[in-house]
C-alpha cells in the first residue's frame, strides 16, 4: 500500500497558488489532444474552410458508431456541416419493472454526415485524416454535391430546424409553382396561395385529377418548380 501511494505521489504536482493536485499523466494527455485538434483544425481550415459560391454540400461516410466523434471534430475545425438527428423514446426494464421513458437524440442517417466545403484533393486529404471518416459518397475524384435547397429541405423535414424553415419560407412566395413531395398528394403539381411565416406552412392550390383543391401543407413538404 505504501509503495502504491508513493508511486501515485510521484505522478502528481501540487499547484503552489491554489493547492490543486494535478495528475501529470492526465495533463499531458489532455495537452496532446488539444495540440492534435489544433493541427487538424489548421489543416481543415486551410484546405476546405473557404467560404463563397464554390463551397458545396458533400456527404461523408463514417464508421459505425463514429458519427458523434466526426461531428465534434468538424465542429472543432469550424467546418460547416450537418449531422441529421432525430429524437426517439427509449424504454428500459429496470429492477422494479419498466422505467420511465426517456428521450434520446440519435443520428437519423447513421454513417453519413454532410459537409460544406470547396472540394479539392488537399481538402480530401484533410477530411480523410479525421478519425472515423471512411470515404465520401460518389468517390474522391468527382463526388456529386447536394444542392443547398435539398439540404435545407431535409433539415426542415427531419429536424424541423427553425433556421432551415425560415430560409425555405423566404424562398417560396404566393404564385410560385410547386410540387408536393410527401403525403397523399405526393407528386401532384400546385400553386402557392398564401404563406404563413408563423406556422411554417403554406396553402397550396393542388391540381388533382383536373380539379383544383386548396391544401394546407408544411413548407418542408413542397418543392419549388421552375
């Protein structure tokens, strides 16, 4: 016991000003992590963190269970990204029966994360160096990008993201031609009658079998056609 205490004491340091006991090994490990993240952040920002019209949305594939890790690394590097999430109800059996249900946030598309970058090979070299990243959907040479409007629509539909809903509301105006993407009127064309910014919904005059029907729809369930 005395030997163990002596060994533990040798790996600690007492701060003279506060008297705080600091484990040296843990302090070194934390410092190494900060340095690694800083280097990774510089590489990402130099290669991909450019803003402008050339930045587009791409889809990274990540390892099983690595979604949150990659999401955090991208956040640390200040790279614009989106990991689709959903809230589920978890029910567990405890010692005395079923426990109270709890809400849990989980990835909606496990294994995939959207990133908005200016694509180039140095960009891929930086992103592929992130722990957990396996590849990019469509291949490294010329990966297909996802339109901003589609990403906004997914964010509004999957997560009911207020910012995404506001952006879609600004893009759709009375008189616009749209198509219905979800529900019983899916694929039918229509014309926007009114838009309610408070509810994030629109009244659309949908043409169904030759008849015009007024339908109240969530803004995330319609797409503008040109």
